[in-house]
C-alpha cells in the first residue's frame, strides 16, 4: 500500500508542476510514466538485496514461532482444534452466522465484465505477449544426447584345435631294362657285328624306348692269336651298357629294379597352420591309418601308421572390432578412446573402449513457448492506462534456489554432515559379445535376461537422468586381455542434485576419483557454501521446475476470467 501512495503522490507532483508551464495532459501522463519507471528500476536492486526483508512491514525474520510445528505435527492438530472456537474460525464455520442476500451485493459491474470484458477494460489485455515478456526457460529443446561405447583390440581365446599329420615316404631308383652293345672300334665277337651300338640305338628309337648310356663293362675275352683253349693273344671284350624304360626287341635285356626308400618324414603343414598365432600344447594323438601297405612310386611300402589325428589346447588373442554398427549410424559420431588393458610391456593397449556421442531426436513437435508477464491498469480522472511489467530475468535462478532448498533437508546426512550424497552403482558388459547390460541413456537393454538387478536399476536411473557416468574399468582379464568391463555411476535423488554435483565439483576442483572406487559423497556444508549456483547451467531441469508456473496465453486467460465471473454471478443470484 505504501508503494501505491508514493506512486500517486508522484503523479500529483508532476501534474502540479506542469500546470504552471502549460503542460498538456498527454505530456503530463508521459512524464509521470517515465518517473514511475525510473522509480521501479531504481528500487529493483534494493528489492533483491540481502537487506531487503528488513524493509517489509511487519516482517520479523524467518524464526517464526510456528516453526516449532515442523518437529511436532501432533501439536499442530491440537492447537488447530483449540482454535476452532475462536471468533475468526466461527465466522467461517458457524452454520448460524449472519447470511446476506446476494441481490444486495451490487453485481452490476460484474455483470458488465461478464458481458464484454474487453470493452469494460478499455481493450487492455490481461495476459502477456511474446514481444513484451520474457519467456520461461525451456528444458533445452532438441534431442537427448548420450554416450555409447564399442570395443576394438584383441579378444583372448583358450580352445581345443584339431589337425591331421601324415607320413610322407620318398622312393628313389627305378625299374629298367639293361642292354649291351659294342661301340665302333671295339673288337666284337665273331659273327656278332649286328650288336654294334649304332644299330641298337636305331632299333630302340624305332620302338619308342627311352634309353641312356650308363656304363662300360668287360663281358668276355677275344682271342686274337691261338685257340680258345690255348690263346696266345687275349683281348678284353668291352660292351656299352644302356638302361631303357622298356625292353628293345631283338636285343637281349636284363631287368634291373633299383627302387628303394630313400627317406620319410611326417607332414606337419596342417598342424602348423592350426597352431599358428597361439601357444598350444598337444593333448592327444591317435593313429587313424595303421598297418597299411601303400605303393609309392611303384614300390610297395608297409608302415605301422600313415596318419595321426592330433588335438591341441591353444591359447592366445585375435583381432576384434564391434564398432561397425556405431560407425554406420548417422546420429552417432566418434568422441574418444579409453584403454581397458595393456600388454605385459605396459605400453601397448590391447583393448580400447571407443566412445560415440549419439543423439535421440526429439519426438513430436516442441511445446509452444510460455511467458511470465502481465499487464496492470492504473486509472486517473476516468482514464485508464496499462503498466508494462517486465518479466524477471532472475526467475530461473529463483526456481532453482527454491527447488534446491526444498531438497536440502531431505538430502542432509547428519552422520557425515553432508548434503546431496549419491550411491555408487555399476553395470556390466562382456566385450565382443551379446551380453551388454550398459545400454546408455535412453536406450533399452538389449539382453535384460542376462542382466542382474543392479544392472537394471542403473539403466532405470540413468534413463531418468539421475546418474553421473564416472567411467569404466576392466573387471575380468584372460591372458592379460580384458574380457569384461564395468561401467561406474554415481546416482542421486534427482536431476537437480546430479547437476549440482557435476558442476559443483568443477567449481571446487573435487574429483570423482577412480571408476572402480568412485567418490559419490555429498558436499560438506562448508563446501556447499562455496558454490556459486548462478554460474551453473540448469537448463536441463528448468522445464520441470516452471511447469506449475506456466501461464496461459491471452485468449485462454480471457476465457478463464469470463468463466469465473459467470460462476460467481450464478452463485450470487441463484442462476443456472
């Protein structure tokens, strides 16, 4: 009321001052409005200052006597029962209180407003408009963005492998037919001129036999002087020996078989291919072709075993990559790599977590913008004008502060003297397999039947925006290679608390620590006092805070006003 008197007084002063200067009514009104705006703008800092409550009439601080009811609600019921017999209570509740005839209340103005509100108010609207008011903060708009991972590196194996080893036998030599003939210049036996070598070679070629000279050897004695029994001049009889692959007709031949086993070995090629790239130990070896006789190069060879079936137990790691699906999704883009395990050298990463930033598009049309604003009227000398109210730019900070204070008591831990503490939860994933219990925000679990209760709880809370992803760590290794991981979260009671933790820790330089043992503790009271909430981004939760404060647009507000006036009129006059 004090501010209203001051305002009217200011208007009177301006009007009086302007009278002597022949100021017109429109000029006086414009100057008064300018003065009022200056007063309003100049007082804004005082209203928002820490000492502002001291200027409120009747304000006696926040330590009201009624605060004792917080800890003793039963006393509130008892005091309320006692107060029902007081004069103020009976005015409302006493059925024998004085009754009034609605006809005497004077509803002419209400009836006029009901008939034509716009005309009665001079065309001044109640609601705000986009051009005049500050919009309420939104929930951020757009789609939901989350991180999803895949893996690249090595996958270990420990498996049985089988192969066949076979015996190889090498045979040298051949079956040949040896023929003898006499070269030109050598003395041939009497009456054996047809055994000359040129004649033999000609016959062999004609019969298609392939022959080759192998040696010369003495085949007898030729007596040049004397008789065979009394040879006075003996001469050695020398013949050329040819080996042919077939007998030459007309020439005496001797079959010679020179084939023999010159060597044998076990063919390890198949088993070497089977065990390459792994560390293998022979488990079993079974002969699958025992005591057989096989013809090798025309020679029959018998051996106790010709083939063995071997079984090895092999261990090692092979390349693996399951990122193809994420690479192909247009709504996902590569973000960063994290190493899950290293080779024994401690330098080479053998399995990576590859993280992608993915967006789930917003479903449906975005909600229309809402505004916090309104027009007031002031009337002077029968002429009404509107006062433009500017929407407070501190609205979003105010609702955050209110919500924060509302959760402060619920999240206070008297044992540790901390506020806004969280709970450490984990989900699990087997690398390069179908079991994935860490689906990512907004994505349903692919294999829920393979996930335990904690996995499903993390998925639910993360989808609701209650969890901060601390990171991942390798939970199981085989042969030094990670085979399963756990994703570590700190989960909180609300989105607001999560945001306070995420951005508050940045301000304080407070770490989440190691993903395997994260620090999900709340803030000490002294830490919370250091936080600057005005520097935090609460866009994600604005829409939830201001939902109840959203105002209808001008048309809807006019309809509501008319409806309420009509209800009141019907009640007052007993109408339908």
